[in-house]
């Protein structure tokens, strides 16, 4: 694993531990160079297939299929093929290219939680600190905008990538 991927794995591991402190986390990071996920589509699919054989998730949080980032789109597409009947929620990734479309699924947040999440992102993804959009005000601003959209103070928003509903049949 190169230094870049090793640093990314460390950032992911620490951020997940901080964001999901009560969860039992299993993290797999593939040696896929940034910007080249399309060339590693089979390896990504194999890793997700292995995950699918080990568990039955209630919900999958995946990047949005409409993401400006090609690597995120590839991951979302591969997940769609392997988990067609699972609830898949597309999460937002804030970047300077992000399009702020109207999303339809919201998780209200308190001000304290929104601020803590921003603090965790800033602390654990230090490799992004040189980006002009990577600051507390941007994260809090997005959470506030999503809160306005769902009539709460703050919120996270997701797109429904897939949702299968089984209504009781008479």
C-alpha cells in the first residue's frame, strides 16, 4: 500500500471510530489510486461481494450516484448492482464541485451534533485541509441549509438510491 492509501486508511479508521463510537467497525481499504476506481471496478466489486456474503445490512450508506467525483460514482454503481433490494442512501460529499440538489431523506441534528461532526471531519481528514471548502463554516452551513429544508435547525440529507417496500398483502 502506498503512502497516500495508507494515510487515507488511517484517516478513515480514525474518523469512523470518532463518528461511530459505539459501533463495531470493520474497515477494508483497497489499494486503488485516487481517480482510478473505474480501472479497479472488478476489485471493488469483489470486496463488496465479500462484504455481502458476510452480513445482511439494514441500510447501506453509499456515495450519491450523481456525485461529481468519478470514484464515488463507481462505488455507488457497483453497490447498486450487488445490493439491488437493500435500502441504499446516498450521502453528500461537500466539495467545490458539489451540486446542492434538493434531497428527500433527512436526519435532523442538534447544533451540538452538527458542530461535533464538523470538528471530527476537520480533525481526521487533515489531508483535505488545503481545500478552500474544507472548513467548519462550510459544514455547518450545509447542515443548516438541510435543516431549513426539513424544518429543523440542522440536518444531514441523503438521496434514496434504492428502497424496496413490502406492504402487507390481503
